[in-house]
C-alpha cells in the first residue's frame, strides 16, 4: 500500500484484470474517514483474494475526484475493468460493508 495515488496514475492503478479494485476516497482532516479507514482495511484483508484496496487522499486528486463525481467523503467505490460498478458514501458498520462487498463480488463474478 505504498503507492501514492495521483491524478496521473489513478487510471493505471484501478486497472486490474484479475480482481475488483476497492477504492477508499478519504481526507486526512475527515473524522468519519479516520473511523472508516481501519474498517475498510480489515474487510479488504478478509477479501484479499477477490479485491485490491487503494486508499486515495481526495485532496491529492482533484481531476479524478471531479471525473468520478466524488464530492463527499468518505466515499468507497468498487471498480471492475477500470469502471465504477458500485459504491457508498458515508460511514457504515463493518457488517454492513462485508454484506455489501459480498453482494458486489457475487454480482461481478469475483472479477
């Protein structure tokens, strides 16, 4: 998780032909983001065979945020073949995130 995501490399980083890409859009100054971050990391670890987690500081990617309409945080988006397929805005409990992710994986055949 050492890659710094920028407007220049975002498209390359979400292009993963083997797994879904789970993107956590956050900001360091966002309280709910600080709560959601560890939950997303834990859930992503549970599903590491099916998803790749990217954590993206919204303040560092203004063009990408505008392109995908990310105007509230925290926002979590799942990408398949570099295209957004599902997501949510706000703080959810771990169980809700797990259930949501299971449905997204099932709907997208785990790819």
